[in-house]
C-alpha cells in the first residue's frame, strides 16, 4: 500500500477489512474480521509479552498450512499477516510528529474473497486457543 492521504477516511480504502490505531479498540469493517475482538487482541498481547522463548505452530487452511511464530514482541496482527488472504499494513497517518498516532490496517489480499479471509482468520483464532493455554502455562507442552 502506498502512503495514504491522512485526510481520507480509512473506511474508504479499497479492500480494508479493519483497523486499530494506537491502543484504541479494533474496528471491524467486514464480516471477515468480526471474530477478532478486543479481548482476543489484548489477551494475545499480554500472553505473548510473557513468553521467554518463541512458539511455532501451524494453521491448517484447507489444502495448505501456514507457520506462525510467536515471541514476546509478536502482535496478533503479525500472526494475521501470515495468512495468505490478509495483508497487514502499518499506518502512521503520514506524519512524523511525535503527537501523531500509529496503527495497523488489515486488507483483503489480492485474489482472495472476504469469505476466504474470514475462514482463514477463524482457523487462526481456533488454532490460537491451545497456543494461548501454552503461553499461560510455560513448560506445559
């Protein structure tokens, strides 16, 4: 994605599925991202931040799989970016000012439908359930 006009509404960007700026709530703009709740985002952040090592796991996407690596600095948006149907882009509102915010924008990747994006996000969130339990209880593999 090229740098966007900070005066243009994020909601008008082609293929946008959702976004989060600073630490405000995630805004879902599509059925594909409806399952991505703020509770999940926050729980993931807290649990990943406590890791002392990296965790690797695979997510089954029908005929293919993707590998996701989580470490203390991984956000759920990093994990989402591993999905072929999702394109995660950082956004700094085009400003270098210290007072400007930063965020993340989720887009539908070229060649995919919103239904495919939803299925992939749902598969990732489903796979994260046991992983989150592992992150809560280090040493219990």
